[in-house]
C-alpha cells in the first residue's frame, strides 16, 4: 500500500509521461496545455486510493485513473466556453487562448481519449467501469445544464441546488472511487458503498468551495475572494441567506446584490455582513458536516479493516480542512 | 438473414421506440429533436449488415448500431456550431433553434449515450468494440479540425483533402462495419478487411457527395445545388480544377470564385463551365471508382460465400448510384 503522497507523485509522473501529441497540432496542443497545468489531481487519486483500499493492484487502475482526470478536464474545457470563464488555474482558458471551435473539438477529443485510457486495464473490468463512466458523464452534463438554467431561473431552492451540485460535481468523485474499487476487486455492494461515500464527500467538497469563495483567508490562485457574490451566483450561501432574510434585511440583501461591479467592495462587504448576521457560515458548515458524516457511515459499512481505509479517510479530511 | 429494407425498418423502429427524455428537459429535447429527424441511417445499417454477413445474431448488434447513429448525430450537432450551419435535413440546427451552449452540452450527452448503447451487447464483445468507437471518435475529431484548418489554408493539395475526408467521414463507416463484424463473430483479420472496405466506400461516398453538390439533377432536401461553389469550399472538384487549370483559364477560375453572393448564378455557372472544360466530373468519377474497386478487393479477401456478401454489396452500390 502506498501513501497518499506516493500516489500523488505517481499520478503526476504518469500524466507528465503521456504525449498528447498528434495531427493536426491545433487539436492536440490545447489538450497538452490543459493537462500539463496541474490542478489537485483529486479524481485519479481517488481511483487509486479505492483500488488499494480493496487490496487491488494499483497498476491496473493507473490508466483508468488518468482517464478520469482527462474526462474531468474535458468537462472544464466545455464548461469554460459555456460560463465564458477567461481564466482557469491562473492561465487563459482554451477558448480564450485559441477559440470556441477549437475548445469544442479538443474537448470532444479528450472525452474519447478518456475512454481509451479507461480501456487500458484487465478486460474483465471493462464492462463495469465503462458503465460507471458513461452514466457519470451523462449526469455531469445534466448538472451543468441545471447550473446554466439556474442563472436565469429565480425560483431555485436549496434542494434544487444540492441536486445540481450532486450531478455536476459529486457523482464524478463517486464514480472515480467506484472504478478504483471495481479494479480493486470490490463486490457490487461495496462498490456502491464507496460510490455513496464519494458522492457525499463531493457534496461536502462543493459546499466547502462555496464557503471558501466568501471566507477564504488565503488568496486563491487565479480567483478573487467574493467572486461568487460579485456575479450573484446562486450558491448554498446565497440561497440560504435569501431563505432566512426577512423584512428590511431581505430588502438590504436584494439591494446589495443589485450593486454594480463599480461598487464591488461595498457589494462584497454588504452581503458578507448580512451573511454574518444570519450565521450563514455556520449553517453551511453544519450542512457540510452532515454530508461528511453520511460519507463516513457509507465507509463504515464496508467490512474491511479500518487500517485499509485510513489513507482514503485522511485524504477526505484533508479536502474538508483545506483553506483554499 | 434480413433484407436491407427489413434492417432499415428495424433500425427506424428501434430509434422511434427510444425515449430520449430526462431532466433537465432543455438537455434532452435537442437529443430527441435530432434523432427523430430521420436521415439515411446508413451507419447503423452497416453495423447490422456486417453482423449478418458473418452469420451473427443481428439482435446483439442492434443497440451498438443505434449507438453509432447517436455518435454520428453528436458529431453533426457540434460540426453545425463550428460550421455555422443554420439548416440540417431541412430544419433549424440545434444551436440555431436553441443556442450554442445547449448544442455543446446536448452533443456531449449524446456522445456519452452512444457509449451506453454500445455497451448493450454481450460482455465478451465490449472491449473490442469500445476500442473501435474511441479510436474512430478521435479520428473524426482530427478530420473535423483538418476541415476547419482548410478554410483558411491556401496550400491544400488533393492528398491532404483525401486524408481529411478519410478521417472525417470514411473511418466512421469502417468503424460501424467493424463493430458489426466483431459482434457477428469475425476474426480480427476479417474485421480489418471489412473495416478497409468501409473506409474505401466512405471515401467514394464523400466524393459522390462532392459531385452531387455540383451536378445533382434532383433538388436536395434542404440544400441548394452549387452550395459548395458558392462558399468556395475546397472539395475534390475544386482542388482538381485548381490543379489542372493553367494560364487564362486559371485566372477565370480565380475570378469566378471571387464573385460575391449577389452574383451567385453567374458564379455557379462560370465555375461549372470550367469544371466541364477540364472534365472534372469524369475525373471525380474515376477517383470514386478507384476507391470503389479497392473496397471490393477488401470484401473479396473475406473467405465467406458470395451470397452472404450480397446485401452489403447491394447497399454499397445503392450509395454510389444515388442521385441525391
């Protein structure tokens, strides 16, 4: 069994070794560009951790793990077009650096490449892990469409939001773990348990992201604190505040959110003041904790030695405790 | 063994039975819209024909066949965004009817759905047919990128063009046949032979398309004759004409191609006159015939009874003989 750091090094090393080259170069350069930028590599790591948790041979999971990272980066490429995001990981997004057509097509190629990588394992695992990727991919698309709908839909409630982030973010973490578990030899019940662990961790993870966007002490690389407030993004914090604010406070919240970019500091501090009055941070942390506890319950159900689970547990705790 | 017409009916029937429904509706409506529009259903038909040619059980190939049709329609959805095509099969394209973001995301969902359909067959076939789809998908993307590059690249020669259409169009026909052959029980040598048959038929098919765009007697549904000339598209006919035209004739050809949309009739008839003087139609037909003969050679190499091959042969002849 490897340590989390060893697995992280292996993932980074293997990605570095891959040559995403070919003709025409205009199709492949954005792929190299995207995959060489780093990022936390959370998804392939989850695949490897799950595989080793079930005492599987990590080497059989390494290419499928890379496949999941390629898939994840494909979704970012297309999301950035749809969200008109100019910057990711501190660099120009692909559609900005090249153009929309190239971002569409390089993304499509990455999706197909993800499947090619997933296939690089023992034949006996292929049908099951392929099902996981295809189902996950469809749900991630559903989540992204819900997210886009939310931009103009004024009647979003918290349960809509939680379902959206389940689809857009959480099922992929679950899927990565499930694929690792299958290759590790887990039976279908345990594969489902680790999937559900991942989905709940994913929900908690996204709530942490929402929280850090407003309350991070650390300046995030390529992101400004309060960015979600400035863009009136309907996050958990936003929806909770609108659920709880009444009377004059509600009117103030509405007015702060109406402020233009020219008054960005006033907008952020105004909204944050109301968030603080309503204890939105604590309520978000409570909801996070609830998902985290559910995740632990799912892990608990898997009848293997606690020591085998420790790496995955440490990694999950690390994701929850992060400050950026 | 079924007749071509019976297989066509089966394909249309099964596609009609599929419910491409789900939430959010904005993601799924464009998928139903696209797949209910008909089209020739050439690709799923090839899968079924290949399966039966090798005496396979057609029912095991039907969902993978539909998967290939879904994949093909996904590429059309994204191509229409990139090519800014407002009309397909006489109807608004998805990005026109909805918007670009929805066309990107519905397309992505169709790509994932294609994989889900491909998986609906015996487990033993899955690894091999999955490899075929992923490789084909990557090559189709390469072909589309070459096609986009050609719009602005002035130094395209005929061999560049043939490589582009091999990737963009022909490998998919080969891939559909290969998947059918694998499910039909063909060994890898025969699966490759039928793949090469399909690639050569695909090349001939695209040249026929180029030819019909200029010389079709029949008004194509949703397309005008001469459309490629009007848009200065670098087809086989265009490149052959520029290869052969010299001196004053070359200057005339350049001048005709410079005419604006306001003089569309003069442009089309001017270019056609030069095409006729240079026998471009006959030269295109000769090149088509060359690929068709190569295709027949590949089919010839497959050591099974000629009667078993007849349906596929009839269908290929039908594709070559079509007038629209």
